[in-house]
């Protein structure tokens, strides 16, 4: 990972607290703890039972009836809450923690949850379409979180974010550099015929694209796109809000 995000300089304006972001963090970590508590034999079964297998999703393959407990389509959702290891989980949750609250702020709690799931489903479908015969389960929240990154890129391209460059050098850089570099790296790897990382690059790309497209329809009408502020101000119909908060009362 070239950039490790630490903190964005971007205040919330429209919600008191980012309940859904924290709920998704907690739920995902809880599922991982359940994974870790399973026996070595039972652990991989969870990936096949609740992970998304493209061949099973499209009907060209099937699971052992003893494993298949839920409809194949529902694994587009359940797969988002499984992770292949601690570093996989930690990386995803860090990005969700840094960028998720401001996207929740831009649209409210209920719409944010729908937005997150929609981006994850779009990412899962893209991966399935690009690997339609695969019976290897795809797991992880990366696609849904890529949607958050795509939305953040559209809403706050100039907001400054503290990052660790190559995991050791602290820098404060604008969003368009960090997330623009991130998506460029995903495209580069997706086009590399020699890539053997088993990373779902097309899920990342599709999730990012879904978030960038859907934010226009999910955000509050008074929240502007392409906010040009650098320090976390919210541009609302041409009026810059700094330090002001207007909570909508949505729970």
C-alpha cells in the first residue's frame, strides 16, 4: 500500500454522530472475531458458505448442499463482512474509519447504509462478471469501501489527508492525489497479465465508479459536488460553512 491514511481534515456538518460507519466497523470486526474462533476446518467453510462464488452466483456451479445455507444472490452482501486475515481487515477498516463519516454526513444514516451496500453489490457483480467461471470465494469490504472513496473524491477533492507514504513518511496531501493515485494503481494492476495477488481489482474499480456516480443521487440536495475547500468546510449552495453545524435530526 503506497498511502496509509491516518486522518482527514474534514469536519462533519449535518449529522451529530456517524452511527452507521461505526456500526459497520463493529459488525465487520465482530464477524472477523467469529471467524477466528472457528476451528481450522470450519473456518474455510465460512468463506464458501457466505463468500461470493461467481460460478455459483451465475448458476454454472453449485456448492455441496451441506454448505449452501443461503441463496447465492445474498452472498453479494454477506461476503462484505468476511475477511481473509488481520491485515486485510485492518486495511479496509482504516479506510472506512478515515473516509466513511464524511460520506455518511453528506447523505444521512439510512441512505449511507443503502449506499454502502449498493457499492459493495456493484463491486461484487463486476468481479463475478470478470471471473464468471471461478469457484473461488470473494470476501472483503473493499468494494463497498471503494465506493466511499469514489464518493469522497467527487465531494472533497481538495481536502487534506494525513497519510504515511510507504508506511513510514508522514505527509499531508489533498484527496485528489491520494485517491486519484489509489484508483490509478487499481487500474494498473487490473491490466497486468502477470498479477498473481488474488486481489479483486475489478471489484475495487467498479466500487469506486459506483460511488462516484451514485453520490449525486444519494447526497442531500444542499450538499455541493466538487467542494474546493481544503480544510473541511462544507460548500452548500455557494455558502461556505466553517465551524457551523446544522443537524437534521435524522436517526
